[in-house]
């Protein structure tokens, strides 16, 4: 790689990334290889003819400060080219700019121009135990570099981002980054926190910032954790859990050092001089190998300090910061724990420490201001504490001036909204009710509807709800909740009286607002986990219409699925073929979803056919408001009202446009055609399938008095031709052959009227049978001729 206009002082390589550092500039590039020759060769386009400013120049041009991240980094004025060496094995290399940072010498940090130089360039990979063993690429990659008074840590993968800025209390000579800490040397060895784990945790688990899990942000301000004094520190490196330090005693006296500093500060030339050569004599070199403190030990120290701090400042932001730092220390160790180590005692200690830390963070955020209070929920969940334990930790002290924290109430509301199989004890449930009656009375209805509160004391709850009604007025959901408490006290008259306060539709709207008044859901997605409440069981007996209306409303508002509702009616309530069918019929009327409509049509048709096949006797006829010709074919009397109703409903479905004849045909095979009502159903199905010729013959065979009504309704538009091609010949033939042909003659006259109006005289003459009586057909022929002349 050629980098003109750039004098590298340090280079770092890692994971296909190259970082190059000059005195006051850092450039990070990413190299990629391609096996095909499609990549462009950039090696010959760059020249190095431009002269560089030498250190001995009379002046130095100082460029402005610049930071370019990601794709913008290519806008820096530093061209980079790749030279082929012949060792590429037919591979092509391409590069992309990732990061560019240029600094301007500044004096306000207490450093001279000569001292203001970048150092400690480092590309640092972060591997996690969640990665596959065959993957060598790190989960995260970080770039660190530092000035004497300030350091910078960038995240490179998944978007370039400045994570942390380290402002040192004094000038540093060198720094080195590790997983847990940043080690820097000044007159002492100092340790600062790092944010690598916060980035890695979000890459490993993209859903970590939810109501179930949490992790301190990568933007958390860094802080110093430890300091160890040494004399004359010069260099540092890290190997495993050891820090290696090199130190020497300086022979310069303090007075000489001060005069030298003053001379450099008074220099009129803004030049960057080379490093001062050290004197070979008079130096005592020392090498130290220091064991780093384990993250668990460091966590325990921070935990102890946080407990002491919390006694005096339980709501201080500093306490939250300390606990967050401790959390990230544990996160780092757990992210890098291998599968073998996960079963070790040390890993169990880490897990237990993390749970304790989450509990402390939950306590901290439970009392936090509104901006951060929501974080109490995920941290309490990660702590593994029970609701009772969390309530105990959040009870206000007797002498405390404040009440329950916003974060604690946020946690408690979300816990009560969860569909869980676990119920709180009566003591805990009553305490929860007291908490909300004091802090958020408007949430009492939702609290009482929670499945976790089934053990609540109904008499005590009624008193609290009555006080709420006195202050807030009569609310429909509140009335239903009070009626539910009356039901638990077995006071059915008061239960009925409370429900009768409001119209049915107002009660239904309340069920939509709070579905848990009727249904409780379990922890999974299976419909078998949906179960009815005690109120639902009572409505089956006392208010079945209200229950059906409520279930339809829940279905139409996507609060319950069709299969779930069926399971409720069939299994829990034992209302199969009664309220369940009522629910289907009501949902069919209310629904606008095509899939639901077709499913319900088929189910209802099956039910009606089942009811009709169970009939023991059929004698004649009932009125139907369906097709006129169906009225002629329907029996006037059926053995039971239910069977009569089922027949009308099934005929209605077959007359409608939605029910497919092909889907219901196998079911109709169970119904006999011998009865007139059965014949009407088969005829409806054949008509929907377009079998008009067959239907005409069957009606003339079984019920000729219905043929004109059938033809007037069904043989229209494109099917009008059947009047003279099928119906007229059939009537002529059957009239001649019949002994009592009065019904057929009447039908023939009606048919001739239609044919005469729709055909020309020539066509009408061709339709007259050869053996017909001319006098019979002449009036119709005359009508046809007159109509033809008029048009």
C-alpha cells in the first residue's frame, strides 16, 4: 500500500483492517480480496511527486481539525493505492475508507506543540463465546488512539461510531486497550472503563434493549477505577491477565526539566521535533509484571462501594453509574465464557453476581426520574426476583417523604398485564391493590382484571372500588368489575342489578377495552391456553346474549381468534351447537373478512344439515323469504321449530353468493331427495353449479307448479335462451303426454308470453311444433308480430 502525503509513525492490522497513524492524523482502511479479476487496479494512478514539508522549514501549515466516518472518510485528501507484488495468487485487493481523524495542536491541555502527538494506536478485536468455532472474524472491532491528554475509542463494525472519549487527569505516555479496561501510564498506572461489552452484547443479541432484557448503553460516560503508583513509567503492554511495565529513573533534576519546558514553550517555530534522545548512563531500568484484578473481584469491590454509597444517596445518578459499570464488567466475562467454562463454579458466580447487579439496577431505576424509569422492568426481570420480593424492596420507609417510584409502578403494571399462570397470594394481591389505590387509582380496573390477582379479597376490593366510583362517577368497566366482585361473593341479585345499570352495547364496549374481564390467556400461543373467567361462566347462565355479543366484538377487534372462541364455547363452557352456533351466525353478520366468512358459511351449513338429518318426520311446507320458487318447494310444516329454522337458514346460505356449492355438496348427499324440502336443497345446489337443464327437468317431474317461478328468477340475461331452447319444448312434449295437463298448460301459456316478447316472428314460427294447433299459438304469434313492427 502506498500512502502519499502521509508519514506513518505507527501501523495496526486486524481482521482485514489497516490503521495508519501519523503525528496528528489517523486513517483506517478495510482491505477485501476478490478471486475474480473484476476489481480495479489502483496501483498505477497515484504519483508521489508532491513534496512534504520538512521539520526544518521556517513555518508549518496547520490544517483544521477533521473527523470523517464511514463512507465520508474517502473525502480526506490522502490517496491510497495498492501495489501488486506477484504473490496475490490471482486475487484482487480492493480497499475502502473507514475512518479519518485529523487533529490540530492545542495548548489548553497543558502540552506543548512538540508533545502534542498521537500515540498508542490499536485495532482491538472482541470475540464472544456465541460465535461458531470455525469463525475467525471477531464479533466487534475497535480502534483506539490517544493524544497526551485525551484518548478516543471507535467501533468499526456495523457502522463507524465514536464510543468513548477519555480525558486524562494528567499527561499520559502510553495506553493499551483490553476487554475490561483501558490501562494508561502517567506517573502511575491508571485504569479506565471501556464500552466493548456494551457493543458486543447488542451484536450478539439484537433484542437486548426490550422490556425483557437490558444492558447499559455504549454511550455511558467512562470513569477511572484504579491507580497504582510506580516511578518513571515508560512503556506498557498486556499479555493475558498480566500487565507488563517498563520504568526508569530520570536523571534530569526538576529544575532542569522546568527550564527545558519553558524554552520549548517560548520557541517561535511551530515545529514538531523528534523525540529527545535519552542518556544511556544514569538510568535504572525496571521491569514489572502485574496481575490484573479479575472482573469478579473488581465487581465485588464496586458492589461493596455501591452499597455504602446507596445508604447516603439512594437516588443519586452516580450510584446508577457505578452499578452500570459493574454490570458491563460482568457482561464482558460472560460474553467470553466458553461452553466448557459455563459449567464451572466461576461461571455460576458470575451469573449470580449479574442477577444481584440487575436487582440493584432495578432498585435504582425504580426510583429514577421519568426518562429512565422504564428500565426497572427489564432489570427486575433479569434479576430473577419474585413480585413479592420486589414489592418488599420498594416499600417506602415509615419516615420516608416519598411514595412508590415511577419505575416500580411501571414494572408492576407490566407484570399485571402479562398473561401468566402464576397467581399472587391474597396478602400480596391486596397489597398491590393498596399500592394502586394510593398511587394510580385509574389503573384499578385493569389491576382487578389481571389473572395474577385472582386471589384478591372481593369484599375489600368492593370497598376500594366504591370509593373510586364516588370520586370518579359511574363508569361501565368499573360497574362490571364491581359486579364481578359480587359474583365472587355469591350475591347474584346484586350482580344482576349492577349489570342491568347499562345497555348491552355499553357493556360490550367495555369488554373491548378490557378483554380480560371475559378471557384470560396463558403464556403461550396455543388456543388451549385461552380460558374464560368466572364472569364468562356466569353469563352463560344469566346473560347468554351479552356473552355472544361480547365474544363477537372481541373477535372483530382482533382480541380473540375464531379457533380460540370455538375452544372456549366447546370445551370450557360446554355450549357446542347452541351458543357456539349463535356466535358463528352473529360473527357471519358482523365480519368483513372473506376467509372468516367462507369458513363460517361451511360450518353453519354443516350444522344445519346435521340438524335436518336428525328429523324424524317431514310433512309439508313453510314460508321462506328466499327465492320465490323456493317457497313453492318448501314444506308448510316441519316436526320442530329448530328443524324449520335450520331449513330456512340453510336455504338462505345456498341462495347467497358466498357459499360455494362444491364445498357443501358432499354434505348434502346425506339429505334425501324424496322429501320436497330435501329436493329444494339439492335443486339450489345444482342451480349454483349451473345445471339449469337438469333443474328444469327435475322441477317438471316433481313440482311443475314451481317451474315458472324458477324460470322467472333463474333464466335471465345470458340464460334467457333456455326459455325457448329447453323449457318450451319440454312443456309442449309433456302437455301432449299428460292426462291432466292443466298445470302444464298454464306454464306453457306463461312461457309463450315470454318467448313471444323475446323472439322475432320467424324464430317464433320455427319454435311451434309441427303437430301443434295453430289456433293455440296464433295469439302469441300476433303479439310477437306487433312487437316486432313497433320496434
